[in-house]
C-alpha cells in the first residue's frame, strides 16, 4: 500500500492537533511535518518532501497564498491543498492561480477532507463541489460571450456510456452535494459512491470534480440557476 505523506500548515495548534489525530486513523496517510506559517513550511521542505501540503490561508509571517506560490515553483512535487475557513471567491481563484491543486473549507466533513487529500495525491485537482460552481459560473459566461454551442447540447453517446445509477450520482455531484450526503440520499455507503465517481471519471476520461460538473452542464444533466 502506498502511503501519502502530508504536511500540516496552520497557525493554530489545536487545528493541527485535530488534523493530526484525524489522519492518524487512515492507514494510507502519514503526517510527516508541521508548520505554523508559510515561511516555516518552506524552510521545512528543505529537509522533507511531503506529497501533499495542507495549507491554511491566513497566517502570520507568511500567508498561505504567498507560500503556495513559492512551493509550486520551487517544489512542484509537493502538491498544495488549501484548507481554510474562507469560503471566499477571491481567495478561491487566487489560490488556484498560485498553483494550489485543491481547495476545501474547514467546514467540510472529515470524510471529504480525507477524500480531497487522496485525490490531490493521485494527481487530480480537488475543488469542494459547492465552491466549484464559482468556476463554472465563469466558464458559462465565457461560453456565452463566445456564442459557442449551447451547454445543453449532447454529443451522441456521451451519456449512453453511463449507467442509470452513474448518471444519478453524476447529477448529485454536479449539484454540489458531498459524498456522505449523496450516500445518504441514495441509501448507499460513501465507499460505493466513491467507486461510482471513479468509474464515471474513467468512462468519461475526466480528472476532477470540476470537469465532472462541466460535463453535466454541457450535457444538460444540470442547469445553472
């Protein structure tokens, strides 16, 4: 089993302690370093190489945004996942522009955070579904400006390769629901929903939740309200 090495970067000891205890329960995740600000994180990277850096945004000395810019350029193999209290559109886009491979808020369920870490470690971009809609709103505006094919146009066979259950799961993901919520709604386990999501992404050759939502928009499974 491959172990994902994680660094925790947050200026609150209690937050790092909670995260450390949470990740300790997962056999494939290992906390190998901690830092209380961005500068400490960058200095620690001289000696350790985590696979994923869980990065807070608002910190003293050096904030998470600046640290992410530096890490992305200097240590591109260390993938940054923003974990923040800020459900803020400006922070969201700035972190993505800085090179973060994911963005999730501290209000997310523990299961979603663990899933986000694994997704980023696997090379995918993870955007909390509820926040990813900001990206899709911008995407839709670009499409409308360019007078492209309407988002509801369906290419032949695109949806046909998905089973009825897979289409149902895809629609709920695109609506911004988390894995635990989808599992409860469909009366399935979270692991089953995760397997459905993986099969959907493989069938459609998509690599992130954002791409799944864009597909659902383009094929008319969901509409932007």
